[in-house]
C-alpha cells in the first residue's frame, strides 16, 4: 500500500505546488487594481501589500520571476520523478527489451512518462488553476499572497540573479523593459469595457450613456453645443433701468451678454446679482457699464472637453462663441456642457421644450431642428448615410440638413428625402426649422417565391 501511496502523494504534491504558482501568476495579472486599492484604503494589510506589487514595476517583476521559478522547479521535479517511477514500474515488462537494447527500453519508458505526465500536468497543474485564478482573481491573490512572500524571501538571491540576467538580455536585444509600461487603456478599450459592463448588468442604461457621453466630449465642437445667435438672450448697453429690471424679471436666466450696436460687438457680461447689489447699495444710481464682467471668447471649432477645462480654470460659466469670420455665432454655458453628459436639465424657471427626439409610431420620429445629426444616427441607426457619403451635406443639425437639401428657406409641409429617409418640416420660426417628422426607410424584404421574385417594386412583371 505504501509503495503506491508515497509516490502518488509526491506526484500530487508537486502538481499542487505547480498549480499554486500558476494561479499566483495569473491572479496578479487578472486582479482589478481599483478593488485592491479600495480594500487597501479600508486598512486591509494583504490588499496594501498587493497594491504595492501592482504599483511598483520592480516588485511586480520580482513577483512574476518568483512564480516562474516555482513553476519551473515544480515541473522539472515532477518530470524527473515521474520518469523514475515509470522506469521502475516498467522494469519487469521491459526486461526482455532492455537485455536486447537498453536504449529502446529507456525510450519507451520516457514516452509513457511524457504522455501520462502531460495529460495530468496540463489539466491539474495548468488549466484548472489558471481558470480559477482568472475567475476568482481577487480571492486567489489574497489567499496566495503569504505563500508568495515566503517564496520570495526563501529564493531571494536566485530571484534577483534571474532578474539581472533577464534584464541584461533584454537590454542586449534592445527590447524595452516591461517596467517602462503601465497597465494603460486607450479610450476605445475603455468604451469596450463600458459596453461589456453594461451587457453584464453592472451598469444601467443611464450610467452607460453618461460614461459614453464623457468619451464623446472630445468629438463635440462648441458650435454643436452652443446656443445659436438667433436664440441669444442679450441686452443692449443703452437699455434703461426700468427696462432692464423688467427684462431680468421676465427671463429665466441670471447671465446676459451685453452688446453695443449689435451682437457682433459684445462688450461684456451682466450678472443679475451684480445689478441687484447695485440697486440695494446705491439706490437711484444706475451704471450698467460699471457692472459688466469680462466674457471670454472661444472659436466654434473648439472641442467641448477643452472648453470644460477652460471654464474650470477661469471660474466662468459663459463664453462668447465666434465664427471663422469673427462674427458672433452664439454663446455657450457650463450648463450646455453638463447637458452634453447627463442630458437635458431643467430648473424651476425653464420652459419644458419639445424633446430633441421622440418616436411617434414604428419607424416615424419627431425631431427638433437643433438635434445633432450624430445623435440622430446613434439613436436611429441607418437613418443617415455614412459621414464620408457625398450626398450628406456638411451640416450639424437636422434643421440644417433639411434647409441644405431644399436649397431655400423651409416652409411647413416641405419634404426632402435622403437615402430612403424622408424628412417633413412640421414647424419653422423665421428661417430656422423647429420640428421635423422623420420617416425611416423600411427594411427591404427578400423575395420569398417565384411570383414575388418576378414582380418589381410596383408589382409589375419584370421583362
């Protein structure tokens, strides 16, 4: 009994040791640094040690070298001992072969040992621990941390020697060392992670949309998020005190651009709080120019993410947007940028507007004229041709698209079509398109029979 138990225990023990080092290698790679950092901040000492390994490339190198050393020693020991066992067990059956040709007997024993060892070693020593370590990376890293600390202490000189030799070989081959690179993710990879987390139920629809909108800020131009010139609520510099008081009382806004002569000459920004303070502190005194604050100006081609940083640094919430000819194109506020991330936000004074896009019935949408074409393409795939399509005009909004296709100011009832999608003007304000009904192209159905295949779009027989 002991003749079988002891060898089996030795083989099993070596496989377990090999599997533990395999698990140690894969768990440190698969563990989530954010989860480790969270537990480390809560005072977990094991998590604090693991965080040190993840954040220090030298410690991570030493950890991985120790795992490779453990795997190599366990695998070689397992191979040598298994070959010895097989030779011992097959000594009797192979005795006639050994008498004739000892090399043949040794070869047969080696092949049998390799086959048996490969099957057991790959499954028990590699596949199972690797799968467990990747699936339960955090739990495995905590459980095996003590073993890895003792292993690195025990084999410290050998681990350091292997690191020196390996790093020297990398330098000789002019291969960049791994410690120069951190675990970094591109924006595209992060977006894929968000999508997968949403599919897995870790993120709600709103959370996924907010994160996606943050990634899209660097693609949004200020000209796409601003309040356009025709909708600017501005006041003239020569306005009277009573008129200004009435304008402020009737408006939902607390900031007003002030112009002199016309909107192309904005002279400053009025905060209603400054006006109220002047009225309280200096009754009977009114000097609008003295109340004006500087309003920064930005080009409409500037990206939304850069403007957000500029707002943060300058401590202002409104900027004047100018076009390529130097004229006033519109104004943009911090609220505009916030709404690009979280969606429309209404306060107590906002008038509830028509939603940017809503579905009237299957395949029929109602869109505001200021709806961005990018948003329409995202919410209604297939409604627009690709950006590089020559038929798609160089405009930003649905209203701009309709007017561009018409070639004249739009009127209610005007209809245009683009690649099967039909746009019907529902409401206009001056030259601006307010509402558009969009009928999406119905999917093309493949012929299902000889009779249907023989008819055309209007049902007429084909020649």
